[in-house]
């Protein structure tokens, strides 16, 4: 068995003295793992870093085997973000979250969206909102998409500012205010066609929203919790938000 594909490094761990187990999200073969011989070498360590784009060849005697990868670097990212802790944290977070995808199941749109997200990470005004949108896309791709098109209580399409933590459906301001403490905030930037223009509070609300449903639908069924890297991103963002003065107040949050 053999195939060639483009992939993004999600994680790497040592295997024996000289090799490594590489986990990647590929364009056509989904999340995939394989052995990289010599992956622990000084030459290969910079190549096998989370967020890097690679050209990959996978070989195995049988389809169900772990198989081996040969990898060539297309673009390095982690090193470029070392001077910006929040962006580096975002990169590690999204790579860890992508690890919840079923193995060897193609999700090409999600891979393409991840490439766009990673390419935006040198712009601090854009990437946090794009990351929230990517996480919503992940939920959608796996069959757990949120219905943000109309109010769950009234059917209205205007003034949607909350999300039910139970149903994942939007709730209008008028219907939701009496239950504000039990609802998640719906940041306005998620309702438009573009991810730009989000305040720090908007992004904080978006991170809480996607964390709730990823934890519920993706990680809890696997008896796992939200990845530590994702939790650290929220903590770092909250500290940055406090220093900056908090941004625009949101309409409310979870109880």
C-alpha cells in the first residue's frame, strides 16, 4: 500500500531511540499516523513540528498497519510564531483539537480551512476569530453543527445574541434575557460572512461557545476532556484581555 498527500503536523512523539510516531491531518486521507524512521534526528526535528505543512508518502504492507511516512517540508510555522506566545498557543491548540477527528476519515474542507487559519496566524487582529470559526466548522463537519439561523423560541432571524447550551440553537435577545445566566453568548462576528472585526470580548465569547460543544460532543464521548493546549489558550487570552481592558462587554455567558 502506498499514497502521497499533503499534510499538516498535529503531533509527534518519540519511538525508540531514533524514530518518531507522526500524527498529521492530510488533505485526502484525513487524520493519519505513521512511523518516521530517523524522526528523532537533528535534521528531522525542525521538520516534524506542529503546524508545519509537509508533502508525505505513506507505505505499509496492509491498509490496517501503522505504516511508515517519508516527509518533506513545505512550510515551517512554529518557529515563525515563537516570538508571539498567543499565536503559538493558538497553533498548538488547534493541532490538539484536530486530534479529535476520526482516524483515516477524509475531511478535505476542514484541512483546507486549517491551512487558511494557519496562514493567518501572523495577523493578531484576524486569527483568533478565524480559529473560532474553524472550531465551529469542525463541529459542523462531524455532524454537530450549531443552528444559528433563527431563534429556537420564536423563529426570529434578527437580534440573535444567545445560544442554548443544550440544543445548540440561537436565541434572540428578547426571548433569552430572562434566562441570560443559563445561556451562552453568541458573538456578532459569527453571524456575518467574514471573521474580521471581532472584539476581544467577542472572541472570548466565541471560545467559550465552541469549547462547550466540543467538550460535549467530541471529547466527552471518548472519555477525554478538552485538550490542555486549548485550555491554556483561553487562559492566555483572558490574561491579555484583562491587561487590555476587556474589550466590548458581551451580552452574557454560561452560568
